[in-house]
């Protein structure tokens, strides 16, 4: 079997001309046709396979080697394999104009991408995959060091793809030598990616490099155990010498209202240009197709896509910075293994805005690169939010109760207390004796962190100060805060005029 090695992605912009961009756009459109052809063929074979009597008989059997063998036999008979789909992709490519724009390797990777999507749907891990419309396929990757490959010309890195020479644009502000370390690793394969940035099409190359991602030296890694409690909108982390409770991704602006207005405007445009697709009462007619999209609709769609891109970029940047700050406190991070699907059901808007699962994956990647580790323990045996170390009892609390009450009447913030308890979890078991031994030193840290909320008990805030207030990547601006203060002052003045001097005012709650 082929040995598996860790890998990471190094992304660089490509310097392209207008002629290069036209060729790249045609090749991505050819890959989209191959993807849709393979997706349709794989879905057809899956439907036939599920309708067969052997498949139904295998589903009725209990889990055993006979059941697995019957499934494999059915899969082989209906050719529901990656190799068979790749042969179908090559036949489709050679039968039309696509053969002049794609080779065998990039055709195989595109067909494998479609088959993997259908295979995950067959196993129940993903929903039914959809066909990609015009311009909806944005990346094509190579296969090994063939077709799309990285080479050096005049000591400068370039990407070669079937006659195209695309130089990489390197960041001149690379103070840590991160790019040089990335180029020194072996390139497994290269992916060409298309993005729309502020209404302009930009092209990038993602180099999948072998090994662990280089670490920037200006982010130190501490020693000790850090307990982490990740919520839908807040994050609490406690080390031996510091504790912090702050809002999760505070610089990702709340754009739900703006996005909702854009979606409503897009819906009105669709209804105006496709009146036959909707009934008199405004409901959608089943089976009708939205064929006409106006220029205004495309402008609104591009504006919404760019807004989502900016939010995603700021979210990823904030996650990376927060992961570095957590690692600066310790090299062993204990956190609960959260069901992010239940998070999405209960706190859909907050999870969409903050993406806690992405933060945990970034934290794991950075920890592996720095020689640290992230341990996720199960909540079924620990139940940190219900445990009280002074009595050793488990008491359920509603989500609205944000303070943990002790038997002597004292209290501590719930998220901070859970993060502190996570420091003493080992092998999915909470060591209550360690909690009692260390509580006297931890109590003042947790109380000061809860009183300041957005401030660390040491004042620095997890080794590195938090993001600066400024404009960029959807960070909240000071100008917006001044406008809000002015609006509040005007509202108070108007309320005073309405009540008048002789009218009693409603007391503030």
C-alpha cells in the first residue's frame, strides 16, 4: 500500500495575462462538462444498483463478511467504481471538443471528484450532489507531478499546465521565511483555483506540500495544560496562570441583515423576470425553471458573493490568531468533543457566523506543526457543565443559567468553570481530587476573568493582544460606533420631546 504522509497547502497568486485567463476559463468549463457527465453516470449506476435484488438482500442481512461480500459483488456488477467512471470520462472527452483542452490526468482527477461525491452520498455521509452550472467549477487539480506541475525558471517558481507558463507571485513581506520553507518541501500535486475578488477574477495556485506546515517563530508555544470551552458565541480558556472569557470571532461583522436584504432583492428580480414560474398567490410552480436572470440580479449575486468571501477571510484570520494565542499558553489543550451538527440545529446563525468546527481544525493543524497536541474528550462521561467539585454531584442546568452555584453560596461563571475543569480530564475521566487541590489558586483567576469578560486576568489576553480596531475585512469601524452613539442621542431627545415635562416617563429596566 502507498504510504500516507502529512500534507499542507501553500497558496500563491498567479500572474496571468488576458490570453492566459481565456485559456484557463475554457479549461475549467471543459472540466465542468466532464464533472457533470461523470456525476450523472455515477448517479444512474447508483440508482440501478440500489434497485437490484442483491442489494436489497444485502441490506436485510446482519453485519457480517457475507453481507460485505454481497455488497462488493453488486458494486462490481454495476461498475460503481472509480476506475470505471474514469474510463467513462475519457470516452466523453475523446468524443467532443473537450479533448483539445484537457489531458488524461486532469480528466481523471475531475472524474474522481464527481465519483467521490456520489460515493459519500451512497454511504449516507453527504446529501445528493448537484450538477454544476455554467461557471460554477472553480478549480482543477493535477495528478502527482504531471500535467499541472511546479517548476523553477530563472530561480523563480512557475506553474506549467499544458503549454501555459504561470509565474507565482510571492509576498515580499515574508519576514519569517515561511515561503522558502514551503518551497523546500516536496510538492505532491498542484491545484489551479479561480476566485472573484471585488468583482475581478483572480487566479491562484494551491501547492499541496508534503510534511507539516512551517511555523512562524514570532508565535511562541507555552508549556502546560490549557482547558478550552467552546460555545456558539463565546470562548473560555484557562491555563495555570491565566484565564480569559471573550466573544468568539468578535471582528466578524454581523451582516445577516444586509445579506437578507440582498436575498430579498434577488428573489424580487427572479419573480419579475420569470412570472410564469410562480402562481398568482406568489408560490413557486413545481417543475418550472428559472431561465431568465437580469443584469441587476447578477450584480446583486456578485455583491452577496463578495460579502460572503470577505466574511470568510476575516473568520479564518481570526481563527488563526486565536489558535496562536491559545497555543501560547500551553502545549496540551483539552476540550470537549462537540457535536457541531447539534450546534447548527440549535444556534444556526451563530454557527454560520463563527464556524467553531473550522477553529478546532485550525487549532489541531497548528498544534501538530508546533509539536503540541489537542485532545478532545467525550462529554458523556465528563459532563463538565453539570459537575461541582465541592460536592462531587452532577446537577443539570438550563442554558439560560450562566453561573455555577456552589454549596456555600458562592458562584463562578459557567463557561470559565467548565474550561478550568477540562484541565483535569485524562482519558475521558475527570480527576475530582486534582480539582479540589487546585481550586484555591484558580478561584481568583476565574473571578477576575468573569468580571472583565472581554479582558484577560493578566491584562495581555492570552500572550498576544487581541485584534486592533480598524477598517478592513469587515472589522467593526470606529466611525460606525460614533454613528450608533449619535443615533442613540437623537432617539433619547425625541423620546423626551414626546413625553413632555408633565408626562411621567417609564422607568428604565
